[in-house]
């Protein structure tokens, strides 16, 4: 079952690349479009990873120039509130991720799939990253992507690593393999990591090491695109 899901997601990502290129020029030239997870055709069957303490962070580990935009204290969307929650539920309260949450909600079962995973890393594009994609490909192509569960689910799954990393272990690894296949290259330093996608676009960390109950989250400034 895992292999069949993986092959479906890879095929969908290839179709996505063709669609975005045809409708708006080079999707890799501008960063931007969406977040994390497993393909829509069988979200409940996504692999559940074994729990691990590696990569688990605390509020004291959180860093980045946009972290001060999060609510403070125990307010919804703040670190204290998000920490005990599974990742999709936590993201739903984060003001930096409202567009991502909307995209996840358009793929049947995806939020539940993300919440059920154990020990994952999520690269979560902030709201402005999706605006970049929309500007690059145009409203028609962007809205078509949001309406296509198969393609959207594949794109979001390219933002999820089935292993939990903090910033230090990400940089040490140098490369990650995503839930649906494909790889990301990690550069920079533990204080300022970078994430380069399959098309060579490099995203910066806006707020990293965010702890949730089942994932470590890195809010990034671009939507990651798989290699065509």
C-alpha cells in the first residue's frame, strides 16, 4: 500500500509541474504554493512513522524573524497553545499559515493524515509564498490547482519529511527525502538553515523549530516545487 501511494504522488507531482509550466511560465522562477503531506486518493493509508525523540524541540529553541508575529502566551496560535496539538490542528491556529490551512482543507482527509503521523518535519509556506505562486502562474491556473485534490495533495506532500528534525539535525543531514518522494537540499547553518527544492529555488526559514505534539515545523518563505 505504501508503494502504491508513493507512486501515485510522484505521478501527480509530475503532472503538477507540467500544469504550472503550461499555465504561467516557470513555476520554479518564483517560489510559492503550499504545504505538506500525503496524496488525496488515500490519505488514511499514509505511513505512520515510529515515535522518536530526535528532532523534538521546545519553545526555547524557536527562532526566526517572523516568530514575533505569532500570538503570545497561551493565545491560540501561540507556542504554548500549539505545542500540545498535532501539526494540522496547530497550523490551523497559526496566523502565518492561513492560506496553507485552506489548501490542506481542500484535500479530503489530509489534515487527519497529518495529525496521525508520528515524528515528522513540516516545511510550511507562509501566506505570502502562495501569493507569489498565484502571481507567477495567474489566477486561473492557481485556482485550478486548488480545485485538483490529486495535484494539490502531491504538492503538499512534498513539504513533509517522514522523520523529525530540528534545525541542527537538518543542516547536519544536508538532504531530506519527502513523504511522496523527491528530495530537498538543506544548507546554511543551524541558526539560519535554507531549503532548496527540486527546481533549484531556495527558501529561507521565517520561523523554525516550532514544536507540535507530532512534528517540528519550519515556516518558510517559498512554496517548494518538485523536480520536473
